[in-house]
């Protein structure tokens, strides 16, 4: 059972517009959420995180929103740039004291000119 | 800091051969993990470790062994390579609970 789902396998956005990537999760005990970005032939890189005590965290062009009642997480990129074209992952977050991060298939973002 | 270093970057094995994928980190991170990435499957966790001497299985552990004798190193052993193990392997480390993982650049393995 996937406890975190990224329902859109791909997304195409024009340069300068907003990109919105979404994750839905099932376990209300999750208390910390992360986003990763991955370019082809490279390892994933950490992008931004949010604690469950917040509903928004912003870092430059990237903002993550957390809707705990809906168990929904979203990443907004504004404005989108061609260099943002990558696969974005919303991995299964940490719980308890064990650190085990499991990834799904991600969402492929293509930012077009 | 070198971060997470994986060797080799590329490897071709024959079915039945064994080999060890090396992973080393110089950030004194407690947590380390191995993932494999296959087309359409995303990243799947093979094994992970929360400290020296402590390892556990992930989603797809069959055919792989790990050990963690030091904080720095977390080698992944393929006991008898199979074509199904053709994949890109990523090693990652983290400073702990809630710490973001730092990934290596990957090892592309082909089993023929």
C-alpha cells in the first residue's frame, strides 16, 4: 500500500507560469514532509520540507503547502524556469525515530519556452 | 566535503557473478540507504542503516546484502547477479531524524 501518492505522472508548464505538483497521503501520523528533485543521470537532491505544525513553507521560488485535514501536500514553483524541468518526488516521510525514506514514481515536470 | 561517493559509476556483470557497490560519506551521517531506480518504478529502497552495526531491509532486499561496520561506509553486495538487477543504484545518507538525505551520483549496473 502506497501511503503517499503522486497522482500526476507528468506536467507541462510554460516558462514564467506557476507549476503545482501534488501529493496525497493516508497516514495522519506523518509529521514531516519533504520534496526532492531529480535530473536524469543524477541522484535526487533535497528541495524543501515542511513540518506538520505548519501549513506553508517558502524558499525563494518554491513554496510547499500542507493541508492536514485533506492529507494533501503541494509544491508551487513560481515563476517556473526551464532548469526546473526534472522529476519531483514526495517521499514517504519520517515517522518515529527510524529514518527510512521511501520514494514513489514521482512527477515529471517539463517547463517549456 | 566530498559528500556521498559511489564507486564504480558503471559496471557490466555476467549473470551469476558477484560484486560490491561501494558507498562512502564524509559528513558523519548516521543514516544511510541504498535505492535502485528502474524505468517506471521510481526509486525503491533496498536496505538501510540507522547507525554502525545496524541494518534493515527495505522494499526490495532480495539478492542484496549490506553491512555497516563504520559510520562512513555502507557497501551493497550482489551475491549472484541476475538480469533483473540491471538498474541504477543510488546510495544516500542523512544526519538523522528529519534530516534530508544527500544522494550519491549513482552506479549504473548492467547484468548480461
